[in-house]
């Protein structure tokens, strides 16, 4: 039996979106629980003593995406979540934090260029699956780090109520 469609969609009237990912919050998976209402995360409960870590990025260098993969013959479908971050300037403190981050399975909430917050890796968490460091060659080249986080998820990313964001950095708080 087919899945019932529930809404029409038209983009003829208004093209006003913008790309980009200026900031994100990251926490180790298992240290937060989520409540969903009508396709939006409306509550986040952090484990005691745990908080989300805030990352801000240079303009137009990071992105988050979800790619649908379907195998009609096998009757399977999943969404490949991928988040690519760039951190400019090689420093010991950044290196050490990336080393820890890369060893963890994490949840990541990103802010898109339109100011909307999205949770990636909700079911399975995201793992660091790529990245590196680069000194650059010429004076104008990037000196810094890249990391790619991926996960195969049963659903697309999900919107997070913006009112929850301010409390993410407080340990043990339920926004």
C-alpha cells in the first residue's frame, strides 16, 4: 500500500533561501535525548554534567547534507547524513580537541544560512570518517583542519526549535 501524501508544494512565488552553515553544536551520542512534535525537536534532555559544545565557522566553508539512497529491488531506503567542517589555523588546542572529537560518535545540531537549526545523526550518531590538516602552500591558502562526519539514518535531518538552542551549553539542563 502506498504512503499517503499530505500536502502540495510550490516554489514559484518565493525564492529566498540561502546556503551555508555558520555554526553548530556537538555532543557525544547517548548524552542527549530528544522529543519530537510534528517533525520538530521540541525538547532536548542532556545527561547530568553533559553539555553541547558550540563551534562557529568562517563563512561559506562548511556544509551539512542528507542524501536519500533507495534500493527498489531490496525495498530499502536510508538517508546518508554528512557534515563537513573546516577549522582555520593549525593550533595545538584545536588539534587536541579534534583528536577527541574524531574518536567519538556524536550528535550535531547545525544552523543553516536561513537561521534554521537541524539535528543530524539522531538515530545512529555521526562518526568522523574523513579529514586532515593542511599548512597551505601560498600565503592566501588555508592553514587548518577539515573533518567529515557521516551516518546512515532512517530519516532526514530534523528541525530543532530555535528556543532550545540557548540552553544547550549548560550541563545537565533540559531546554
